[in-house]
């Protein structure tokens, strides 16, 4: 590629003309000089921004992570700010009784409420958002997470565990890999 070259991007819904300028070390500078937007452009930009289609921008070389985002531990009083989180593995902790519950939810607000029978005194929570391309694995991710916790802390099923710390896993449905 020599000199300045003009080309049209292949992004759907938006027509852009860009100037490609070769730089040192094989890099290319892109500068948009003409853009036409339509009603779908903001929607598609949001999907790209949230990395819903990572292969569109980076192809097979992308190192994808299972989780899109993880939260810090939050107080139960902050739950209302997180009710719309989707495709999550969530953790509820009762810090007084030293109990932990692990679950999954298509939408956090549909599954997590104060006074859940499995762990009625929970006062802290956190969650991991599963990337959209792995949402079909949500049940399996939950099972593996529960099994991992059951192997290192006490559990209600009396499965073999290292019993590290004082916390106990209160999930009753722990599948064995026998």
C-alpha cells in the first residue's frame, strides 16, 4: 500500500469512507472523512461497544473471556441498582451465619430477593456477567461454579471438601461427576 488509499468499511447499516495511511512498523492510521448514519447505527454501535460480536472486529485472534464483567461485593441495600443485570452467575453471602449460595439468572431481579429460603439472611452479593456468546452455557457454568466451591468449603451435601475457612456452601443441588 503506497500513499493514501480510500475505502468503504464493511460495517452494516453505516456507510463510512476512510483514509488509510501507512505508518511505521506495519501500522495503519484510519481517518473517517465521510459518514452516513441511519436508524440502526446507534444500535449496532452499542452491540460492538459491548463486544457482542468480537469476531467482527478481531477475528479468531481475540482472547475471549467467559465473563464480560464481574462486580465487587455489594450490600443488600444496593440490590435495586443491579436488578436488570442479565445472564449472570450470582453469589449471595450471609456474613453472620457464614454461608454462601451460588445461582444463575437470566435477569438478576427475577431470581435474587431478600429472604430467599436457601439463604434467608444474606446481606452481601456479587455477580459475574456471562458474555452473550456463552449464554447457552449458563446452566453448566453454574454447576461447575457450585462444584468448585463445594470442593473447597464445607457444604450441605457433605461432599468431599478441603473445608477451608469458616463459610459453608448452602446449595443443595450439587451434581457429582462420579
